[in-house]
C-alpha cells in the first residue's frame, strides 16, 4: 500500500487490517483515538479500548516538519531509522525500551506500548520531582546500547553492516546545523532572549577557544562512527516514573561518538540545575535540595555508566577466544586500555554536553526549563550561567579529572 498520512479517523481502519492488532484489540467498536503528540516532528495517537483500558501508541512520520508545516520538508524515512533503532535498543536493553507491536516502513509508522502511566522526564524535573532510580536506569541503557553496537562487541562485518544501515543523512544534517553551527554565529534561525547581554552571546560566538572547540566537536560528531547512538537523548526523550524509565524517539539514530548520547543527558541535567534557581514549582530550601539531587544524579550517571561499560567490556574479553590479551600482565594492560578509552569518552561527553547547552540558549530550539520563565531578566540570569558553565566545559574538556570537578564548577557558578 502506498504511503498515506493517517488521521484520527483512518487510524482505526489501518489497525483493523493488521493481524498483530486484531490480536491485541478484540473489539474495534470500543476503540477511542486521540492525537497526543506534543513533539515537533511527527504525529502521535493513543488508541484505547474503553472497556478494557488496553491501549497502544501509534507514531507516524510525515514528509515535513510537523511544527513548521509542509513548507519545511523532511524525509518521512526518518521513521526507518526510528524503527531500526527501537528494535536494536529493545534487543540490548529491553527493560528501558517500549514494546514494539507493529511497524510499517511503507507507512512510516510504529505501534508501541503505551507508557501513559509515566511522564516525560523534562516536565517532571521542572516540577521538582525526584527519580531515585533514574541514574541507575539511564546508565544501563547507555552502557548496553553503546557498548553492544560498537566494534568492542560486534564482529567487524556486523558493525560495518550496521553503520551502513544507519546513515541518517537528513537528521544528522539537522544536528550538524542546529547543535553545532548556527547557534555559534549570527544566524537567522537563532532566537535570543532580549534580556540576555550581548557579552554572553559573544562568549559563545566570538571567543576563539570556544569556536575552535565547537568545530572540533562537530567534526567528531560527523566522523567518529563508534556506536549506534540514540542521537537526541535529552530529557524530553525519556519517560519516567518512580520505578521505570523508558527511552523513546530515536529518529536521530546513527553511528556516531558515544559521548554525544551521554553528553545529551548530562548537559540537559545541568540546564535543569541552573534553571532551578528560578523558584516557581518549588522554592527556598526545597529548590536547593533539588539542585543537589540533580548534581548527585549527574555524578551517579557518569560513575554507573563508566563502571557498567567497563564490566561489560571485561566480560566480553574474558569469553573471547583470541589471544590478544593473553600474556603476563595482560589483565592490568587491558584495564589500563579501557580506563584510557573511558577517559577520552569523558572528555567527549563534556564537550558534547556543552554544545547541547549552548545551542539551547542561543539556537532555535529551546528547553522549557528556562524558556518558559516569563520574567526575562531571571531567565537571562539562568542563560548566562548555562553559557558560563558550558564555555568552560568545552574549552577545558580534557582537563577535568572527575565528574565531581565538573559539579564543583557548576556550584561555583550557582551555589
Ligand atoms: P516527536 O518525534 O514528534 O518529538 P515523540 O516520540 O517525542 O515525537 O512523541 C511525542 C509525545 O508523544 C511524547 O512527548 C509523549 O508525550 C508522547 N508519546 C510518545 N511515545 C509514547 C509512548 N510510547 N507512550 C506514551 N506516550 C508517548
Ligand atoms: Mg522526535
């Protein structure tokens, strides 16, 4: 069947033709369809059986950017990448990826588990909610998906076949432009808070050290096919509750540097940290304690990620048949090699986190943590702090010995 953009009406007749769905839903007369997408690019429907309360989510890509309209074309084949990445992540980390019930590349759609009882993490963090298991869960997700899609785990042939499958031209171009280019110069797509001082903008756009560092991160993003990345792992792509964490929306998936995913999580949590200086949802001591939780979470994410990554690597080497790491002192040498690899990954993580932060302040796409604050002066104070932290991070990314040092820098900017 040729591609058709579904509507709330046609969703049902489509589902009725899919064997997986006639097994899932018994009575199609009881189904209610609601469009729930708050995203920028695609259409998302919830289909619910009103008698049993069973439900699914159907997400369909359209051949343009939804929030702009048909005047901004974007290949609907981005859904091919989302489907393949979801299946891959489900395979390596089933507990943090929704169940996939049905997909169609022809129709650019996927039908998946409804995570309705969970909420998008960004909104919850803005409200000041604590998620004690988040660091544990997201570090597992990243360690599993990144390690197991890399040359450290896959055979050389399998890895290259994967790289080939995930050449995601149009969505990588969006990242190259919006995360690594436009925000760092005077560009028509940028949007600045009018209360933000020119000196803060210049710090990002005119400081030679920052410009060189961003150009280096951009080149690394484009040329370092280490692992299959989620590609857009900000806290708006994570749904969480007290006990569960799920990662959704991997349409930007491609083979890139591991630090880009880890940096996305950490950079977004730093933006939340600085944004909680504005006391709306919570206030006073509560917001100080909340900021502390955010820093502890950043710390725990990095440590757990690094430790899980290393554990998997050692386990994988231990069951390999080749003799490369079999000589007197090999155990120590391997450990040293892994630690060196993780140190480089740490520097990348910091550099990419910084880009994720700077572009949210100056570029087109903002984050609600600070962009929804009505008082522009207060918002500018937050944005200035984010720029301060991020510019130091990117320039000094090779010089931090620990995540604690990075947190210390954040607390020097905002105690
Ligand atoms: P986009 O790619 O257009 O940004 P997302 O995949 O982020 O779309 O989905 C948009 C919104 O739809 C999410 O923010 C979330 O509120 C909702 N959503 C997406 N997938 C699910 C799911 N599996 N369960 C429940 N809600 C979902
Ligand atoms: Mg998306």
